[in-house]
C-alpha cells in the first residue's frame, strides 16, 4: 500500500514557493497557518516581508552611494592628472622638468617623496646601476607597478629610509621601447601603494612625461 499522505521536505516546499510566488494571493487562507517567530515576538508574514524589503532597499542605496562616490573620486583624479599634464606641457627645459614636475605631483596628490631617475643620469653614477636595472626588470611592457615590498636597492635608488610603499612609473614614448627614465612616487604609509592598485592613470602619466622628457633632452641623447 502506498502512502497517500507522503510528506515533502522543507527544501521541496521552498523550491515550490519560489516557482509559485503568487500562491498566497490565490489561497490567502493559508496565511492563517503561517507563523514567523523571532527573539522578540511572533510577526506576520507581511511584517517580515516589509522588513526584508527595507533591508534590500538599504543595501541598494548603500551600493549606489558607493558607486557615485567612486565616480566622483575618479573624476577628481582625472582633473588632477589633467592639471599635472598641463604643467608638463608647459615645461621649457630639463631643469624645469626635474624640479617643477615633481613639486606639482607632491602638491597635487599629497605624495611624501617624488624622485626621477633617467637612463642618462644613471650611466654617470655606476653605484645606481644595480637598482635601476632591477627596477626596469620589474616594469614589464612599460607598465607601472605599486608595491610595499620593493627590494632594498630599488628603494635606496629613489627614496630615503622612511618610505614604506611606492609606485614606480616608466617614462616612455612608445610601447615596446626602453623607457627614458623612471618616476617614483613614495609614501610613508605602507598601505597607500599596494600591488592590488590599478595603474591606468599612472601609465598615461608615464607616457606624457616620457614624451615631455624626450622633447626637452638635447638632440644627441634622444632615444
């Protein structure tokens, strides 16, 4: 004899309700038998639904607020980079590039230390060759890198001892060509430049600075 009153599991019931979300509209009398309890009291299905919807609405509002904030942050960063690039374009000689460009970066982005090493300057200082070569090995395909675990010879090439994280930006003019130099942005905060940061803005800055550097270099040393 088969059991005509075979019970169903809670999971089967849940799946059925998901497939038939209007079941309580078709059979409102079922609401009489539903009890939802929490630590305070027994609440109705409608009250619990309203509570869930409020929570979802709050989560959506928070997500929207975060997206709007990210958009505002990106817009501000873009505007700041535009100011820096405008300053780059106005440079008329290497001395101005070497002094005003780093100063503008420090002021605009509140960076603790900014340093530039060019391939030409390193050839005149053999003691810097090791750190510079190590830097270039890590900047593959002229892509910038952020990290708080740079080797000592790289950090000593660009910064003082109190810098805890850094972004290194190759100064290049065309993809695939060796960079003319490296721009280094250093922070005393170990969490500012970590290796999970995006570098799209830095890569663009490296290209613009590289083009400016090439324009200002004496004809005999241009790459």
